[in-house]
C-alpha cells in the first residue's frame, strides 16, 4: 500500500501577517501599497491550497480567484475602471469575474494574475513609481531595503508576488517547506522590527529565491488617467447579528402621552427580507383593509401592493449578477428576473441599456436598474428565505392584535410606520459588502430631492468583521457610505455586533469577554450603534454577554446606546412569531425611537445627528463602563419630552 503523500502544515495567520507587514527587519504596522494585507493573505492561501493539492495528487484545482472591492481615486469613474477590466480579460475570465459597479466602487472576482496584470497598473501607487524601479531587482537587495522609502515598498510588493508565484509552481514537499522557511525568516515580528539583518548572505539568498521567476514585464506602465485606482480590498462577507421590550424602552408610554405611532415616517430595513404578507404589516388605515376586516374577507397577493405597509421590496443580492450578465449573458438576465412572468419590451430595452452603459464605461443608472431588482408585490411575490429581516421589521413596525401563536397582542415600536424592504442576503444566506453599499447608495438616490425624502432612516441589523490592519477603523467602504448617507439627512441605525464573547475561552476567569469588538457598520462615526441588554431587567443584568463592546479601534466611544436584545418576540414568516436574541433585535428599538421623534417633531426630519444627540443625552445610565453601555439604555419617553 502506497504511503500517503507528505504535506506540510499551513502557515499560520500570524506568520503570514508578519510576512506581509513586517518583512526584511523593517518593522511596519501598516503598508503603503494599494493592495491591502487581507488581499495578499487570501491570494497566498489560494496558492497554498494549490501547492498542497499538487502534493496530494488531487486533479481538481482549488479556486484561485478572490472577490475584490475596488475603490477609485477621487475623480475617477467606477464605470471606466470596470470597462478597462472587461477589455483586458478574456470572455471566460470576464464571465467568471462578474464585474459590476455601484455608484462608488467596482466589484470583481479575479485571479492573482488578473490582479497583477490588470488592476495594479491602474493604481495610483504603481503609476507614480519612478522609472527604473524594475532594474532594482538586478542589484544588491539588502542595500536597497536599508534605504527605505518607495524602494522598500516596491521590494515588498515584488516579494509578495514572488512568494505566490513560487507556491503556484511548487511540485515537491521540499519546495513548499523551503518557501515556508523563507517566509518565517523574512517575516520578522513588527515588534522586533528595525533590527539589522545578521546573516546577509542568507537574507539575499531568500529574496532571490522568491524573485527569480517574477516577470514584471507583464505589469505595464500606464500613464495616469481617469481610470486610477486608490485601493483594493476584499469584498467582505456579511452576517446577520442574531444571537415586554416596548415597556423597557418606554415606547408604550411615549405612544400614549404623545399620541405618536410612526405614521408618516418610512424606514428601510437592510437585511435578508421582510415578509410583506405578514398580518403584522397590514395597513390598518387603508380603507380596503378596513372593509376586508369588517366583511371577514381575506386579502390575497394581488392586494399586497396597497394592503401592506411594506411599500416596496428590492433584492440587491441579485444586482451584481444583473449588471454582469447584462454584458456577458443577457439571455440569462431575462430568465432570472423577478419579472419573468411579465417581461415587456421595456424590460428588454432596460437590460440592453445596462449593457450599453457598462460597455461605454458609464455609471450605474438606478432608474434603469431598480425596476429590474424589484420584487413585485403581486401574485408572483417571493417571500424571504429566512426569518431574520421579518423579525427585525416586526420589532420596528409590526402590529398583530390577535397572534395565532402568542398569548397577547404584539406591537412594534412604530405600528404605523412604512417600510422599504432592501434585501442584501441571497436565499442561501450569503451576503457581501458590495450589496450593502448598493443598498445604501440606492437610498441616497431615492432621496435625491432632499426636501422631500422618500426614506427617513435605515436599520442595519448586520455585521462585517473589521480587519484592523487593512482599513482605518470607521473608514471602511461601508462605514464611509453610512457616514455619507447620514450627511445627506438620513438616520442610520446599526447593530453593534455579537462579538462580545469568545466561546473558546468561556471558562478562562473572565478573559472570554472581548473589548474593541464592534463590527462594521457600527464603527462608523455618524451611525447610531446599538448594543444589547435584558428585555425586562436591564439594571440588574447590564450589557448582554454577547453584545460587542467598545471602544472602537481608533479610540471612540461605541456602542452609542443600549436597547433590549434578549429573548425578543417578534414576527416571522407565515404569520407566526418567535423569540430571537442579538444586537439585531436591539437596533430596531432605537430605529423606532428615531422614527417617533421625527413623527412627533417633523422639524427633526433631515437632522440625524441631532436625533442621535437627543437619544444619547436622554438615555438611562445603567452604571456600566461607557465602552460597554455607551450612553446607557434607550428611553423613548424622555427623548420625546426633551424636545
């Protein structure tokens, strides 16, 4: 029987980060190239998988592509960058890349070769390198590195390219282990950085071993133009922050005293979908609904457009495929549209128009794209595939007088509010940063008449983990988009995240609790970031053990405020109710409070920062650390009384 092939243990994340950030004894905690560390690490991991598959004799080649989110320079156009990428990729590569643009960024799934050959040349960093830098590889590398500056960053870039190239070429156990030893030798811990290299001969040999097969002739020199790229990072995956609350935040008292129920205010729920057919979202003020209840007749899907307070549904998880397939496979677009049972000549013209705009390098036109991702509220209505968004929306806006599976009426914070359902998670539960960015930008487009906003606020009960060495805290693409939306006059409420506890260390004398664990978009300066507390006894129990804690990585106080997030009963699909936990459940309490303020005091519409200030200044101090509780427990009655 043949012996199993020898396969070395993979490099650890720590070893890779040391290599990417702290190579050559020149310790760095950051790096200057436009390719952020996590992009490098993802491509190194792909190359490792390929090398290990080769050693095992596996015929199936592991996926060698990475999903990238590209940020243009100010003044550069996402459409032009997308057009340039399509023009350089083969038809098969372009189809696999699924290139699409939002109003501010480009998303593309590329191989490492695609990154180096097509993306790097469009970066401002590459375009501003002095002439002759490629000749540096022919000389003594140690002296160049000791000079620092751009030369060091260039050698670092080429070394990373070299490592990935060599891993892809490796065919034997000895070759792979040799590369691993080089990574460990060159990847000095940044805390030990800036120490002179002792064995200069070995150092030079290590570098040349990585650089010997690097061909920079495939990376063309491009003159600066309108297709300049500022930054390339991972298109991060998103997750849902799920893990008698009206009385705890005094929403019931506020409604009685101030006679306000959120009527006239509209919030977007950016999540995995809201079941618009749920009786909890019936528009009780609608005459048709009233007649139906009086006559005892049931409403059908054909009545959904006018009978539900969920006014419209858009599926942004399909936007990327729509924009990519409009160019690469237009027939597939028409086959998968929600409108497939009512395809019109206009629908076909719109798909053609999307393709023509993309091929011309023009930006995304929401007036064309939005109807193509709208989920029609008619007989063809598609329910969400999961309950999370419906539960969140129920806390915010449901009203069920006689629930089928609950022993008392179920009333949300704003039982007359209108909702836009913006879906950013696909039916399989997958979501990403690009979809969330698109949804935020869509809200801005809807509100282009600032004096008459369509959507007054946004609730985001979702999370993207922030990698601290790839972006400044609070300056990730999704955080920037949230801040811009707040600047346009929209309240943005975000869950703090459920990263407050490390289950692996739950018996380590308290060390299982995590500080500095706020997730994006909760790290954004201007959003209202919400942590979780007990639904009935917040003073006794304080901050929920799972609730992410501050401060932020750059030292700001977060979360901003607390609301109930434990054992919260709310609506789920199929006219049912269920208890769920998480900061996902806490956030809509605060979103509802903001809506009540705007409904009672219309002069606050368009002033999200003032609303945030009111909510924080009127919160109840629970006597916990600011990094745990923020300003304290939400108090809606006191907030309304303070204005």
